[in-house]
């Protein structure tokens, strides 16, 4: 990878802040906010530069890369994020909202809480008993499923993504509980999918025409809630169970776009092996492979965290 030395950069932007004095919300631009620009590497955050906003909320950050780095390619810096400070106090930026394209709270329905990817229910029972946070969705393993129309929101290609959910099982054995594929269920049609195999291990499938599969090291054969996360960061995919990475592998090919419906409680348009259990708090992020710290925030010491993640 090409590296650069003594390369000057200038970043311009503007900030519109949400200020809440006395719990009265008004949107306005504020001057003298310090904006810091950082690069997020897999192992650490690297400070790049900073600037102050003017009376219009506009800022300019100028900085120089003065040592060889591998995150500058063709004059562009990868994986950047900002931090903002006002009077020395950091302003809250919720990174969990970045790239979030769908979130189903399953609090009485399968509506998408952040966009318009609403589901269509078949024989779903919503109740507090079926929920991790508030109410959740109960599936009978026979006919229950939630179907969501195909969307560009989960055409991931070779980009980062995250799929997060809470699942509780009623029975053991093979269950398919989330994914996108056609009615045949053949590997070649799968974009992504999650299942419990016949020995109760979790399998996360990444479709490329053939399947790249991650398998958990822990079997889930109990009737407790478990947090499951399938994520791609860079060119590596990971499977997490209850805030612990279970498996990872490198991927180079882009994800297959099956062009089919997404199924909650099953595998896309495939009709068999439906989930007998409960699901809650399902989120899909596109272009954002959540970090381990962010996954820990969602896990929240086993209590979970619901959108909008406050």
C-alpha cells in the first residue's frame, strides 16, 4: 500500500448543533466548538488535527502527515471520525447511529424505527414475555415469520456491515432465524444468513456464490436471551455471542445480492426450519462495521440497549 510523507491536508465542514437549555430543544449553530479529526485503525485511534467553528458553525482543519502511514491512499484518508468539544467538555456523538439502515424494536409490530423497512407479519405473538426490552416477537417454528421487502439498504457488496439482535430459543435443533435468500434456500442464492445448526451452534453465513461460514465455539441450547452480532470490518467478518468473539475469517469477494425478501425468524423466502423462540431489538448497519466497544454498548452488560441508544 502506498504511503505518504509530509503531505498537507485541509478539511472543511460545518456543524449544526442541537442545544438543549432547560430541556427546550432548538437547533442552531454555535461558534467556538473545537472539532477534532481522528483516524480509526483496527487497534487504536490516531489524532490528525483540529479546528474551531466560526459564528456560522463552519470550520477548517489543516494538518500534515509527517511520518509514513498506510491509511492515506491516492490522497484520501480512510476511516475518519470527529470529536467535538465546547468549553473543554466533549459533546456527545452517538456512533451507533452511523450507518444504521434498519431497526426493528418489535414493540407490538415489525415497523422499522429508523427508516421505512417495515415488515409483514405471519402468526407473530408480541408480548413482554417475548421481549428482551419491552415487548418482543414470538415465533412458533411452524408458520411464524416476518418478511421485509428487498432493499438497497442490505446490498452490502464489499463494504462493512453489522447485524445485531437478541434471540431466545424454545426448542433445540436446527433453526433458521435471519437472512436473505430465494425460496430454494440454495447456497448460491444467500446474501447473508444466521442459523442454529443441528448441534445448536450458531452459524453466520456470508454469501459469495458459495458460503463463507462462521461457527460459534459455544452451543446455545438453553432458553435464555443471547446477543448475536455478525459484522464485517475491513476485509474480515466476525461472529459475536454475548459480547465475545466466536469466530472470524478474511473475505475478499463481495457479498451476493440475492434481490429477495429479508426474513426475521427464517431465511428470506425459504419456507422451512423456522425459528421456535423469540427475537428482539434487531438492527442492520451498512457501511459501518461496529467496533468491539460499540458491540459492548449494545450488549450493555447483558441488559441490551434499544434504539436510539441513549
